[in-house]
């Protein structure tokens, strides 16, 4: 009986295959002619809302057909799981040309006759990095003009079915879907596919990939661009190759194309910063043995004889300075003269990066026909959600048409709730950071006591100091808290932005961007700001220590400085975020898709259709690119704001970005449904955020060099206090440690034991000794060093800012050759359009059209002459 059922099932499938004659790669209707531009899916579940959903779908699909779209429905019996209906949508020529004019889509009018750029002499060297010409430039370069239905013969229309690319077609269909009505509910007019997806009427809406990513489509009419992108771009083994940006733009649209162009350019520019940073690190490595400070700390006759005051109250013992020998040597890797040079270099590098990106962006705008792209026209269109939720209307002063608006009182209430929510979450981050600081203070004494009294830890006690052990464990704890808060806040940010009901798509993205960036900025950087600018600055001195909440004694920096701890903090948070980000981006979608598609292995290939395959992929939502930009901008902050503490940060970022480009391309090509194509002529509000971070980075690095590193105290000692002409830095360690008389310890601070009966101990500060009349007050050297630090900050900031603004002024935002090409294209386009109008007038005159007067003919000819003269 079971074998009989299997045979019947096989016959049904065989009949279905014969009936449809379609391979799994088919992107056409059953007639094999009309292309599928969009697919809707739904499940016919018999719940209490079933009738309402059925009515909505019927109304919506009827209105789509009224708008000119053609539909073909795949019954659930034809689907792989027997539950899902698929509605395939095709936009005929008449619909495409109508909405191409509405959306101001530019189309070819003449092949570009401007000579290409002069060949780069380095082309032969860069040849291994190049991709084939047909991949880099899949289409000829054309002069273009906005489409107009009345001038169809003007455009280079060779084949109506291929004149509009698939990305243009799905953009047009999506425009119709987001505005198509489906009835009236509760007295309100309802419309848009997004609302139908939210209320469960449809389960998915997506354009189709053109083939499987691992092999070409069998249909010769299919370009198999997805396969080309996978083979030439999305595989990690192609990491050294350039990106096929024109093909990315053609397949995914300009918005995704501009992201990958920016990411690729950022990665290229990181190469220079990574090389310079590596050289600075190697300088520190090769001069480690020549560092006088660590020599003195490690010398048993100097560091071995210096007795340091206890690191905590009561339980900690006195300790010898040479126990921090290894950590002082490693701190020299990052705290040396090269640190100052690298901080100044990065201040200039970030300006070069932003200015050269503007030039690259200008070139892309020309090459991708975005020069006259009216982003305002596209982005200022009202969001369907805004139109649906705003019932009140007022007259637009520009268009003089009635349009919905949100009353001022409602806006004020929503903004207050939104602001309070953001403030609460930022306060939560600050509270969590204080909790981590308390953890630092609480375990610091435990680590100090443990490492002094545990014999098994003696072999590593030189390398793993109590300060470093506390810093590493606190950094790991901080990273875990960061990721947890981040997970929850992402959802809160979207919810409060939706609650504000932004009027346009641009407003929505900008508001969400600012909320998310503010939160991420505080979340990721607060711990680094604490270590860089607060730790060890408010310690007090033995006998008068400062306490947090009158309980925990504030942390001290390592005798070799706080910079090594900032380096540790930065490395753990930055590397941890990058590793976790790549796991989230690559492994999670792959597991989800594997789980969803494992069932297809048991079915004949022909039954698992193209729309079903894409249906089982992950969704690349409207905020997909937003998270990619956010990840990279946070990384940009790490390599600019705190780069003086870690010259290897650009190298880490470079290695991550080489992987990031391929991970992003792989998941977009293989793991996600094809996104709806969207236009964009820049990276938007992210450009302003990058500019702000570039300015802030100059300030933070100046303060890090001045207050976190030991650069300025060493220079002051070298020029003002050194007494040894042959070795100016000898004696620096002894000079940088103040003296405390143990008998002056109050009972709260005094250690329980003093087995060697020490009389004095040393601590890191510049204060007068106990026998001075100004006992334990700051010495004159402290004020000299403070003055030098402030002077250094002012000088460094002014020098870097002057160079930055000079470089920005010297580099024009638009290359000269691009300006010339834009002018040439505008002139030729106007000439072609004017000649076309003149020919039309001549035809009308020849046909005896009374409306076409001689004066109109003369005026048109005159306009052409004027255009040539201009």
C-alpha cells in the first residue's frame, strides 16, 4: 500500500512537470515570455481572520490589475510544502514607460563618445587585481536623459523586453505595490503592501534572483548575473580582486552599489594607515631594549630597591617596582615617540580619506547617471505609514494640494516620549559602565592580594600585573554587557522611531540613524573614554586616597602608564565586536537557510521553483544597509578616536574589512532574497557623522598623548630636570615617584603586615616629600608638566586642524575631468533633445499643422543656437 502511494505521488509530480515545462531557474510566466518582476506569497489559513484577509487580497490584486500589472497565481498544490500560494507579477511595457516617467528614470539616448581616461602607467602592475572587462563594465556607456512617453523614438530601444533592466522593473513594481489601495477599514483608506505584510494578509513580497548562485541558468534569455557576482565577487578567494561595482549597481541598484563602493574605498585607504601603524609598532618593538624607563624598572639595583606603596587597603603588601618589569617593556611598544607621529598622521589621514571619498563619490554620480538625481523628489515622498496614520489634512503651500499632517501637539508628545526613552537607555549604559568600574575596584584588591600571596602565579606575575588582570577581565565583562544592551536597544530604537511617525523616508532613516549612533557611541566608547581620561587621574595619595561611594578606592595606573590598559580595552572591544559581527552576518543566515531548505533535497529539482527557492531565503530588510554602515562607522571611531593608544588598530580594521566585503557580498548573493533596487547618490547622513568623528578624533588623540601616555612627563624631565648629560633619561623613574612616610598611614589604609619594617614607600605622582614644609602637596614639577600638557594639546590641535583644513581646501570635491564630462554630456543631451523637437516641428509644418507656426520654428532654432553658444 505504501509503495502504491509513492507511485501515485510520483505520477502526480510527473504530470505537473510535463504540464509546466519549467526548470527550477525559470523567471518567466508559464508562457515563457513574460518576465516575473515581483512575487507575493500567502498561506490560506482557516482562522477567524481568514475571510477578511481573503477580501483584502481580492481587492488588492484587482487594483493591481487595474493599475496595468499582470498576475499569475501558483496554487498551493503546486508548491513544495503544499501550503503556500504564490502570486507572480509582470509589468507590461505600457506600465513600465508610465512609471519610468513618474520616477524620472534616466535611459540611453546615445552611446558615449567622450574619450576614455588616459591609461594608468601602473595598470600592468595592477593587472592581477583586475576583473574581466565584461564583468567590470557589463553595459556600454551611454548619454542618458529622463524618460518621456512622448519621445520614445528618441531613446535607444532595441528590445522592449530588455530595455528596462530587472532592477528598474522591480523598483517600478514596488512603487506601485506600496501605493496600491486594498479597501477601507474603520473609515480609513488602507493601502500598501507593507501593511498587508504586517497584518498577515501576505507572508512575503520580493523580486526574484535571476538564477542559482552556483550555476548559470539554462534559459538563454537570462543573464545569470547572480552567478557572475558569486564567481567573481562573493567568494573569499577573490579577496584581492577589485569589486565589479557597475554589475553590483545593475543587479542590486545604486543604494547597495554606493555602500560597497564606500566600503571598498575605505578598505583601500586603510592600507596606508595600516602600513604606517605597523612601522610605528615595529619602531617600538626594535627600541624596546633601549628604553631607559623600563631598564631602570627592571634593574635590581634601581627598580629592585624601590618599595612601592600597597595597591589596596589593609590586605595588600608593599611591593618592589621591578615586579612590573615585563609590563613596562610591553608598554613601550605603544608609548613612544612614534605614538605622537602616528596620532598626527591619522588626523591628516582621516581628512584625506573623507576628501578623496567625495571625489570618488562625484565620479560614481556621473558614471551612474545620478548627477541630476532629485533625491528630494524620491525621498520627500510621503511614507505610506504617515499617510495612513495621519487623518488630518492641510494644504501644501508648494503644490497647493491637500495632504495629511501630524498636529504639533501630537508631535510634541511623541518627541517627549522618544527623548525620554533614549535618555533612559543612555543612562542605563552609563549605569552599566559605573557597575563595571565598581567591579574593577572590587576585584582589584582581590587580584593584588592573590598575586602577591599565591606561589603558583609567581612565574607570570611579572607579565600579568593586578592592573592588567583587572583590565582584561573588566574589558571582557564590558563587551558582554555592550552586546546585551545593543540587542535590546536596536528594537527599542525602531519602535520609538515608528512611534514618531516620520513624514518621509529620509526623515525616518535620519532619525533612526541618529538614535542608533548616539546609543552605539556611548555603548562602545564609554569604557575606552573612562580608561583614557579618568582612570588613575583622581587617585589621591597614600593617606588621603579618594573613594567611589566612600567604599572602593579608585584605581591607579600601572607604574609604566595607563596607555597599555587602554590598548587592552580597545583590542578586546574592537576585535570582539568584529568577530561577533562576522559570526552574526555569515553563520546565522547560513544556519537559518540550511534549516529551512533541508527538506528540498528529497524533491525533484523541477518542483522546487525559483520563487520557492527565493522564498526560503532570509529577508534583506529596509534597514539591512543601515546596520552595515553602522558597523563600519563604529569601527571608524575605534581607529580614529583612540588610535594613539594602538597603532595596530588600522591593521586589524583592514584585515576585518577584507573579510567584511566578501562576507557581505556572499550573504547578499547566496543567503538573502534579492532586495528591491533603490537609488542613492551618496552615503547620506553618515557623511556628516564621519566628519564629526574626524574632528573629535583630533581632540581625543591630543588628550591621550598628553594625559594618558607618559610622553609629556618624559619630555619635561629630559629638557628641564635631567642632571645627566650623557644619559638624559636616567633617573626619570626615581624622579616620577613621590615619597611617602609609612608612619603617616591612617588606620584605614595601613597594611596589616610590614615584615621588612620599611620606613618609606613610593607612589606615582609629583608631590613634595614628608620632610618638606609643603608636605604631600603638588610640587612645582607637577605644574610644569600640567602646563606642558595643556600647551601640547593646543599646539597639536591647531597644527592638525590647520593642515586638515588646508588639505580639504586644496582637494576639490569634484575632479576636473568629471566636471568637464558632466558639462559635455549636458550640452550633447540638450542638443539631441532640441534637434528632436526641431524635427518634430518640421514634420508638423510639412503636414500643414496650423498649430506649428513659423515663429515657433524660428524660436526653437534660436534656442538651439543659444545652447551651442552657452
